C-alpha cells in the first residue's frame, strides 16, 4: 500500500491517471496550453509541485478508507493504492506513464481494478467527468492483466457526498463495472505531442497556479463556487433591472417609499456629492501628503475576481 506522500512524489516522475484529461485535451487541441506546460514542467523538475490539503480532500481520504473496508469484506486480499508503471508506453514516449488505482483485487482468473470517487454528482455524471481517468486506468489494467494471463475488470465505486463531514452513509455508496472500448485512442495524439515537446522544453517558473493542478475535490468545490457566482450575477442583474423600473415608476407617481414583509424601497432624489481628490493633492502637495500618510498592517485576504 502506498501512502499519499509516496503517491504525490511519483507524479514528478511522469504522468499518471490524474493527468489523463490533460493528455486527451492536448491531443484534441493539437498543442500545449500554459496550464499544460506548467504540469509538464513539474514532471521535468522545472517547477515545484504545490500540495493542498483541505476539508474536501481530507473527506475524500476518509471515504476512501471506508470503501476499502467494504471491499475488504468481500475480497480480503484487496490492495489499496498499488503503483503500476507501463514499461512499454514509458519507453515509447520517453517519460513515466503510470497510475495508482484506488483498489486492486487479484483473483484466480481476473484482475480487478476499482477507482473510487466521492462527489456531489450522480454515478453517471461522475463517470462522464472522470471518463479519461478511467480510460487511462483501463489501458494500464489491460496491459498488466495480459502479462498475468488474467481477465481485466475495471469498476467505478461511487459515493454521493451530502456534506463534508466524517460520516459514512452506506446508502450513498454504489459500485459497478465500467467497460471502455478502445481506451488508448483518447491519449495517442496527446502523448505524441508531449513526447515531442519535452525534447527541447523551456519553461519560466510562475507564481500563478492553474486550477488543473489542484486535487479533484478542490477543483469540484471551485466549480460549485463558479455556479454560485453565475447565479449571483443573474440575481444581481434582476435586482438592478427591478430597481431601475421601480425608480421610474415611483418618480412618475411621486411615491417616496414602498415596503413589503421582506424589504423597503426608498426613492433617493438627485443630489450633489463632495469627494477628496487624493491623487491631485498628493501631486500638488507631496510633502504635506507624506507627513499625514500612515501605514497600517492588513491581514491577508482573498480577492476573487470574476472573469
């Protein structure tokens, strides 16, 4: 069984299943984005791999342990997070191609790999979201099973997340076989592009981190927040449009305020405001401005800028 720290270290030695979506995207786009280049720089040791620990990632580890216990009841010889590296593909493309499947079960005639996902999404949505990762696993599973003369079986275990609390609800858990036809076709072109790019790869380290480099639970949380922001912007637009209509209506009918059980609308008439032109003052009287300027320490904070 590999620890999370050991799994993290191996990511710098090549590409794993968590990079599968990136590889497929590179093949589709026909080139590398800045985010792709950052991940490849990490693989080549030109960029530091940032590690994030959060409530969602800790919760994911908790669920993974609980699922391991369930599977172990049926398959006592189950192994958690085994490492498998493809010798043929790694040699072909010039860098490590590997994976850490969540659970592996070896039977007399079968080799079973099980990928576990704890997510707010449904089983089918989780399959669609993580299709490329499952396809990557499928490629390596078939290779390993063939070398062992066993039948490969890929399964997806799904746990539907209600809240990120350390509570396991058995009814939220399901597991099923997922067969993927010709899984290697997703990655062939992308791997070829990456293989060519690493031969003369130049990279300048950046302070900005692309979301693709974050753990899946944090990425999913960011997507939830993005959905919230979209809804907020829609709601703000509706409120602004409503306020403008009410301003016109109240002005035409000489109404100063309207209220209901939830809020009060007040019509504020035209007025003049007075403000201090700080920039002009500093330019005209720099010594006086410096004399009355003071510094205060502010705590760090997040500035979330909407694109």
